């Protein structure tokens, strides 16, 4: 009985510690968002950035400094929030993989999924080949190739006796395979295509917009609970 009480008290302390830790991280995130919004050619203070954000939310109560509301809301804030949402999605994906495989080494990189996405984007950029046309060609190719790698990993998991370590090693093999294909495409591509591939692999939120941010947030909100 005393042992159970001790376990409950220890679990309660652990929950309080985790809650305080997560709360502190959220406060830090809000502070960093305010700092990130100030970065750029048109500089202003962190306080002015928060006032501009509040002025956009409550225009009748707060008044933003000169042009700060336009710079924050039209150019910078949605990019910062897009980076936050993208990072949140990647963190959840990595956590799910580590939980399923019960291995802290599991991630979209070690399983070859990220490399497959890069290969799909390279095929779209260099060869112009894909399943859809228009501005979503690169995105669709990256998604389909990463889905292909996921299906391959899932197919290996269906076999009995395959350990999580074996799956990770197979994922690393897939990573090198897709990386080799990407390198080949970079070699045969033009200078402009090579620049586009490298820029895509580095990642950028420069083309972020409020509608795109809403779409990505909606997709994550629907898929994460599943």
C-alpha cells in the first residue's frame, strides 16, 4: 500500500515537472517568435513587434508603429509561424517513428523518407516529370516518393522476425540509394536546376502565405490525432 502511494506521488511530481517544462518551452517559443519577427532589413524592436501583432488581433485597442503592422502581418509573421508548424510536424513524425520502432535512432532521415522526398523533388525540377502539373508538381513528387519509401519500410515490417534495428539499417540503405539518385540528377542538371535542387533541400519559408499556412495547419490537425 505504501509502495503504491509512493509511486503515485512520484508520478504526480513527474507530471508537474513535465507540465512546468512544457509551459516554459511555450513561453520561450512566444518570445522567440517576437524576436524572429524583428529580423530583416526593416528593423524594429521586439516590443514593437508584439505591439504590431496585438494591433492585428485587436485593432481597436492597440496601435502599431509606422508600417510595422504591414511588415509583420504581410511579410514576416506567417513565415515564422510556418516554420513553427513545420517543426512541430517533423517533431511529431520523429516521435511516432521512435515509438513504433522503439528505437531512438528512428527518424525520417535514418529511414530514408527524407532522402526519398529529395529525390522526388529532384525528378520534378531536373526532369520535369511528375503525376501532377503546375505549382504543386514538386510537392506532389516529394510526397509520393516519401510515401514509396514508407511503404517499403512498412512492407519489411510485415515480415515476422524483422527487428527494429534491421528496419533502421534497411532505411539507411534506402537513404543512400535515394541520395545516389539525387546526386545523379544534380550531375546531369543545369546550373539553374542544380541551384533549385540545393535550395529546395536546404528548405525555405520564403514562399509562405497565410492560406498555405492555414492549409498545412489543417492537414496536421487532421493527421496528428490519427
